[in-house]
């Protein structure tokens, strides 16, 4: 299990392979608020988050830090989309889905930036660690 800090969010993410019936490489985890313990900090969970078929580049493993960076950002992006969040949480009503997807989007925006290389999200692999830029 890896943790990624994106804005005011923590993404707990785990690689669990492709399973017996699929060659797709899958990740699962949770998204929660930084510094809020217990149920009050929990926003959503995800599973069946698939890596791109081409992987993350030559020599980059599916359980590498770079792969966790990319997949944590994917989890935040998908979870800030109300339609995707509703699919992941079919028991939630529409207002709850809208509220949580908006909150995830808002809490991640402090990590969004832009420089000469393009738009990126700044994330950290530890709470006070160095910034890793993941291009969007």
C-alpha cells in the first residue's frame, strides 16, 4: 500500500494485479481528507482502477513509485467526476454524490499548477516530502 498527498487529500492506493480472468493491471484504495481521522475524513473508495495497457514506460513496474503517482492522480480525477463516483457508490443519492465529487475536486485544486512543461498536479509521497510533479 502506498500513500499519495494531493492538495488536501490523501490517496491510499494498492496494486493488486490483474486477477485470474484479466490481463489488466488493477489498483484499489481510498481517498480521504488530510489530517482528519476516522469516518469524518473518509470521502470514497475505489477498485478496478486499471493502468493503461502500455504501462508507465520502459522499465517502470506496476508497483513502482511512479506508477502509484500516476494511479493516485487518476483516482482523484475519476472520483471528482460525479458520474464515475455514482457508479462506484450505487447506494449514494444524487446530492451526496455531487457533494463528495465537488469536495474531492476542491481539495485537490491546491495541488494544481502550471509551468513551462505544461499543467501538472504536485503531489507528495510523504506528508512533508519533496514535491513530485505529475503532468496532466
